[in-house]
C-alpha cells in the first residue's frame, strides 16, 4: 500500500511542478490556495462519511480514495511529505489510542 501512496505523491509533485491549471487537475487545485484545498478536503470527508453510512462498500472505497488523494494534494501544497505522516503513524504504533491522545495535551 505504501508504494501506491509514494507513487501518487510523486505524480502530485510532478503535476504541481510541471502542470498548468489548463492541463492538470492537481495544479488547478493547488492554484486555488490552502483555504480552497482545505474546503475540498472537507467536502471529500463528508462524502466519505455519507458513503460509510448510506452506500455500499464500493462507494465507500471510492470516496476514501478521493479523500486520500485530496489529503495528499493538501500535504504537498503545505510542503509536508508523506514520509512525515508515515513517521507520525509509526511513532504512535503500539500505543493505546487513549494514552496517545492524552499525551498530546491541549
């Protein structure tokens, strides 16, 4: 699974660098700025939630893919590599979710 996400990250970076708003969906999204990227991510999150409670597994998988895709665009726009997210997940691995969350503070 990590391989496909790394390939997707590379494609997003390439489209950001070489694409134009006329030829690349990724470039078009990034050109809208962080607020619009965050709004789009929120839209995809809502669609994922709706699919989870009101649609079949295929619809949920599709919406989850859209959610991950738009999250990765936002991460790229902010300069956060996938490796940073994966490192954070690894840091949390093996810890109780309740303990980990309590350790974050406010």
